[in-house]
C-alpha cells in the first residue's frame, strides 16, 4: 500500500533540516543552537501527517504502526540474549535499518515522484536508530546494575506497554530514566525533568569511548552522600570523578560518575539493611 | 562543508545520506558539548551568581573567590571576562 500524500508540519524550515543532517553526519560538531533546532525538527516531523490506505497518520503514528511494532520486540529479544550487547546491537541495528529501507521501496512508502516521502523515510530511520541506541544502553545498564548486586525495579523492555512506562527504573524509592545521551537536558523545560535521577553518558572523542554518569536531584544525592563541589560556569570539570552541583532552572542537580553513584547507592542500600 | 537541505538534494545525495544513518549514534554528545548547551540554556533560564568577598588590607584589596575563579591581584577572571575591582573611600 503506497503512501498517498504527505503534509509536513508548518514551521519545518531549512535550519531544522540542517540540524537533522548534522546529527546524522557529524553529531559532535553540532552547535548548541543546532541541537535545539534538532529537537524542534524531531517534534515537527513527529507531528507531520502521512496518508496511507485511506488513513491519516502522524509520522509518529506511522513509525509506531509499521516500524516499532514490526522490529522492536525482536531487536530487544536479541539484545537480551546477547553477551556482547554493544557489538551485537550495532550489527542488528544496522541490519534492521537496511530492512526498513527495503520495505520503504517495496511498499512505495518512499516515492521519487513524491519528494516529501524523503522526510518520512529519514524520520523513520533516524528514529529507529535513536530507539535502538537507547535500548542498547538501557540493557547494558540493567545488566551492570544486576551484576553489582544493586536492588532495583525496572520496566520490562520485552513488554511493549512497559517500554513507555513513566520511569525506566526505581531504586530505593527514587525514580530514574536511562538516556543514551544528554540531549534531554537540552530541553529548557525543567518540568520535563520529573525523575530523581538520570543515568546517561558522554562521548570522549580522544579515547573514542563513552563515559557513563548520573545527573541527580541534589536532595536525592543528599540522601545517599551529600559532599559536592559547586560547578563554576564556564569553567566546567574534565570528568565527574568528583560530584559537582549546579543550578538549572531553579533546581539543584548533582552530576557524578556512574561508578561513584553506584558505589554510594550500594552503601546506602546496605546501611538500610542494618 | 555547507550542508544541503533534504528537499534540495539530488537522489544520489539523498541515498548517500540514508547510508549514513546508523553509522553514528544519534545525538553523540561530548562533555564540552553538554556543558556548552547547559551553559547556553542556563543563561536563558537562570542567573548565574558568583559570590566574591573582598576586604581592604592596608592599601590593597584581598579577594576571596570560589574555586575555579582566577584572581590576580585586584583582577577576577571569569571566562573571557576580566573584572577589575577598585577601592575608593570617596
């Protein structure tokens, strides 16, 4: 069933397209403004409309119906069985991207005579890449937390309904989310930051590896430790081996390396048992 | 290199773009990237307060600044700003 028509959201401008392109080709080089433009671009594309088989769907609805439902369960199941999540996940992720591209051609969802379908395929592939990357990181974290003996409750990624739960995990009554990059802090709406902690990571270009760290509400951090140094902008730290505190949108946050955070949480849980 | 918008690309250029998806993690963000963004947004949503204490000792000022703020004599360096403090009894 071919795509019949596309209606792009009003407001999708060239700067949004450039931000999306940059995030695909050279994400590290994106400026703060381009990162902001990318978030807007994704919001605008999610709400753009596609008409298919007499049905009018948003791009987000299209993705959910034809991509998420078709591929995510099997991707997550493969990751959960895998011993090498990162390497195996990257291979599977790319394989599915190729499958989705082939499906777009076969079903005429991507049509050369309808140039707007470029935005649909670019959005779906981008979004799949983002979802798959997020699931890979999440499973790595869950596996590491379990191995460390930390007590936590996590949503079940095998269940579609649970994948969209309010929080990814709860530890000692604190709710948290796992984010594969710090993009979520680029949203200047602190009301969106509703959890007690966020496990995330940054990329180290010189070592070509990720460093995991945790951003936590200071009141939650005070529960488990309390000692921090203030982050003095714009002289930021080179890593988070010492917990640093900063104010953002009227809320005090603490950024700390994942390893230190995990050690403190384990101590906190052990103290609770005594 | 100037990027061409999606709707202005040739078919070959667009196919090349699709080939690139999946080669990079989306939103690959370094620590400086994160801090720059945080700093840029923070400036919009909050006022950054740096507290300094200066006291007059004999005929010069002694400045006590938080860690990370450079002090040279009566000058305080904050990022690219050089702030000069002068004392006057007028």
